[in-house]
C-alpha cells in the first residue's frame, strides 16, 4: 500500500521500528506490552489532561545516539539509523528514526543538544551550516507530525576543548568558542520554535582548587549567561532559560550543585527574571537529596521550571540514568508538583537510557511506556491524596499555631525577641507534639 505524503515525511523512506504501531492507552488489564496501562493523554486529572500536565519529551541524545558503549566496553547497540559514513545522511536517518519513535510513542515534545542532531564540523562555521541543514529537515518533520521542541541546548562538555570548562574556562579563547556554539544552538532553538533553552554545566566546575580561581570562574559564568540571554531576547526568544543542577560528574565540584545553590547564584547575579530550574532525579540523588526536596526548594522560589526524568542507583551512587519506576518516590514528587501548580514553562523529559544489554529496538518502547505509565499513576495517586485524604488538613494543623494569637503576630513581624522571651517565660515548657511521620507515610500506601 502506498504511504500518504504526510506519513512518508514523518517516517522517512524507511520504517525503523517495524511492526510497532502507535502506542495506545489500553488500561491496566491489558496484556499488550505495547500499550499504556495508566497514561491516557486525554484523561483529565484535577481539570487538566495528562498530556498537558506532563508535556513529555524524548531526549535525542540517549534515545537515538546512545550506543551502549561504556568505559569498559565497545558499543552494544547497532542502531540501523547510524550506518551511513556521510554525516549529513546519517543525521537525517537518525532524525527519521527519531520522529518515527516520538510519533509512535505519542510524546508531544523532544529535546536535543546541537551535536545530537548532527556531528560537529571542522570549524564553528561548518558546524553552524550542518545544523542549519538539519534544522531545515527538523522543521518539515515537526510540521508534518505536530511534535514540538521543549528545549534545545549546546553540548559544552564532550569536546576536548572544554576539558577545563566552557564558560568557566581559564582561557578566554575557549570561552569565546563556547559562546559561538551557544549562539548557534540558540539560533537553532529559536528556528524550531523551542519553548525553552537549557544550560547544564558538566565542565563548569573544577577538579583542584589549587589551580582554580573559583570567584573569577563563577563571575565569568554569570557574565556568559547574561550575554547569552541578551542575545536570545534580541532575536525574539520569549521562552525560559533553565539551569540544570548537578553536584559532580564529570567535574569533581560542579558550580550548579543543587537547587539551593543555583537559586542563590541566580539571585546574586540578577538572573532571576529569565532563568528557572530544570531538575533531574538522578542529580538530586547525587547531591544527597530526594527529588521531592529539590522540587520543593525550586517551587518555594517560584522556579520549578522543568524536569529530567530518570533514576539513579542507591547502592553504588553512579549516574546510571535508568528509566523511572519507583511509584512511592514519584508520588511524593507529584504531591509537590500538584501543590506547586505544575511546571513553569517546561515539561518532563526522559533523560534516561536503556541498559547496555537492552539491545532490541523495542526496548526503547518498553522503557518509555514504563516511564510514562509510572508518572501517570503517581499523578493519579497524588491527586487522590490531595482531594480525598486528610493529608492537607494534617499538614495545615501542624502549623495551626501560626494562624492565631501570638503565632500570627510573629508571622506578621509584630513580635520582638524580647516578646518571645516573655511569652516563653509565661507559658513555660512547650507541650511535646508528635510529627506523625509514620501516619503521613501510610497515606501514600493507602492511595497507591
Ligand atoms: C547530564 C545531563 C545532560 C543535560 C543536558 O547528566 O543530564 O544530559 O540534561 O545537557
Ligand atoms: Co539532564
């Protein structure tokens, strides 16, 4: 049967994921592994469809470029779209595969680094020209499929030129090169209608303080972000810039350690109007935090921008980027998510990779189906907890003493330290009040 023109543009000449249809919602009783059990994009939860709550995105780098190689062994994944020796042809084949997958899984968005879309050229100008060719192609694919770009970014960590940092490099020439690369990536993001732009500073940090002027490097990072933002705004970019915190790996100390550190940096350098946070689960784990903590810290400052979904390994502490599957952990996160009113401009990007020994193409489907389903299920549970349980009242009651009498006066700034001393002297030893942690924990289990 001849393909319609529209289908051909989305799928390319070749179908890579043969025999796999568009993934549909079939409910929890379905035994079809190629179906959603919980993610029903049109289902409303608290007045909003699941599709609009999550704005799921597919990460170009892991899903279409990650070949399973690790420091101990050669690649294991023989992707049929990475066979041509011509870099432009290979990039186009990869894009055909990408849009076929994104369309079949039903994610509304994707995210990319410049070098995921097409390999760098020999010069900055050659790289820009390659990116132009591929963004022309991506524009056609986006138009035909309706898939959109959640965010773009520049990879400022893989090329050896960035071994001492990109925006924080001690050598201005490297900083300038990074600037040129970010300019190209911003141009590409704007051209593709990207809704946001991300900075993750893998090499923006140091290994030894002995050879590092930390103050100068952080000042330079802020300067770099200011001029990148000014450029994007001058080109009409209306979206949000996100900083993605991570405490370490590949640098020993990374400047964007965690939510609290990044918020302090944005405040100190006057970047709060344009920047928010893109938080990643595995990075929270590496920083010694729960993801719910990281999300709450960002939400408190109105900066909960976007999420990179994945899971680390609690036994060995590596950045394993596994697909999320922990329902209890995600329910705690969805409680923060719903109470914060969702994400500010971003979505949920699967910054996750199938395992080195998951070598079938259909494993990419199972991984994303599982990830989307566990988020959907956690959202439903968190919504039930907030709507039906006593959770919110229990939380409110813990702080009830600040809503009346002297507690309310304190909150409004109407009591001095001497006043507190007088009140305490008069009242005597306060009553012991239980935190009821186990009771709170049981509510999650009850609604799962
Ligand atoms: C690395 C990481 C990056 C960023 C984008 O740990 O998460 O892929 O998400 O550069
Ligand atoms: Co990430």
